[in-house]
């Protein structure tokens, strides 16, 4: 767990917020990280953007924004805020321009969590 | 003990909320729903099934606002705290129109959640204990964030205008007339203090649960307030 916490912080995440919300319960943190990996919002957002379904993409992005914020995944939360706002406004082109950056952040977050879970 | 339910589709947020809500001694989490329609069904079958709803906005099926609109057709009393990442004004405005108790944005801090639950408890206490809706009470009802209960020592309205010696006199006089409904002028005359001052102390004792205020409508003119000492042990 110590190793995970260090990596979590080094990746720019908010460990303090995560510990505050979970009461520092390591079992709960692990459970939450597993839930995050099992969550399909990212895949739904990607396929909806590809299909040009803006409303659907917005819903998925909004969901990921919410959970990343609650789990203290700060880097991902920040990029999700940007892409969610674009999708909310129907700006699919804008969403595509920030997509690569968002994807890199998502993959980075997933790799930190996968090391742990 | 208040019954609470969660209406939230995100399992991670649910897990965190369940952990956080368990910290509040007066709350008992009795249900958790992923869809608004399931929660509506539960409330239809169990009209007293909740005092508080923790509600998300975006969920599969109906949104939090659609849920609230449906709920308010039959239930105007249930308190609702929205906890959502929906940060657009139109959603906040619609939630306000549906009479929410509080609106908390994700990601929330523990302190903000405590404040929301404190607001809820303030409103419930006020509804339960208020017989005469004075301006003070209405103000607390509409702005409970200024008066929310986190611990019992934190909310003593206008305590700075209360002189301990005068309070002792008023309390002593009232306790000597325990269970008698006294008009303001009687207390004022007995203690040789103005009605404005006496009223302030009686109102203060009312906030402490020691004095109850009722309205006397048989005066032949304007109804007048009656003050009754009911005891200090709450």
C-alpha cells in the first residue's frame, strides 16, 4: 500500500482527499480502485465520440469526471472537466482535439492503479 | 433517528457515501438505489421510508430533477440533498424550484457533507419544535446554513445580547411559574424590564428548548404570544 500511495502522489493525484473520503480504510481504497478499473465510462465515452453521439459521450464523460474527482484522481479529473464541458456544449470537434491528452492521462491513471490492484 | 436513502448510480460514490453517512449518529441508511424510478417505487410502497434523500443528477433512466418533480407531486416534506457533479446553473435552479435542502458538488469534502447534514438536521428540528413561525424561525428555515447544527454548543442565536444575570432572573421567574402560559406583559411587569428585552430572553430560552411559545387567539384583538416554561432538561 505504501508503494501505491507514493506512486499515486507522484502521478499528481490527491492522496489526502482520497484518505479523507475513505477514512483511510485501505480495504475500501482497494475496493474503490477495483471498481474504477471495472467501470466502463471511458470505453463508452470513446465509442460515443467515434460514433458522433455527443449526448451519450457527455453522459459517460460526466460520470468519469465525478468518480475521478471523488477518488482524488486529480490529473484525470482536470482533463475530464475540459472534455465534459466541450461535450455538454455539443463541441465534438473540440473534444477530439483534447482527446489525446485526455487519453494519456486516463492510461497513466489506469497504470498506477493496475500496479496496485 | 432519521432514515436516509441514497439515489446514485456510481458505485464508487455510493461506497464513499455509505462510509461517510455512517459517521452521523442521527442517520440510518435504509436503502441505496441506482435508478430514480426504483427509489420512487420504494417510497410509494413505504411512504415513511425516508426522511432524507441523497440524490445524484445524471442517472440511467430519469434524472435527479425528473425524480424530484415526480416525488413532489405527492410528497413535499421529504428533505433532499443533491450530491452531483452537475455544475450548470439550470440544474441548480431546477433543484431549488423542487425545494432541496442543499446542493453539494462532487468532489465534496467531509466538512461540506457535514454542513449539508447539519442543515438537514436544523430544518428537521425547526419543523418539529416550532409552533409559532416568527421571522427568526423563517430566517433559519430559509438559511439553515447560518444556523446548522454540527454540535450542540455551536448554535446559540444572539447569545452576545444575553446578559447572564438577566437571563438568571428571567429563567428563575419562569421556572417558578412552570407550566403556566404567561403573556409577555405579565413577565415584563413582574421583572420590571421592557417587553422588548423580556421577549429577547424568552426567545433565547425558546431556542434552548426551555420555553414554549403559543398564540393566544382569544384576546378579542390581535393574537398575543404566550410563554410557558417547560423545563431545562432536553
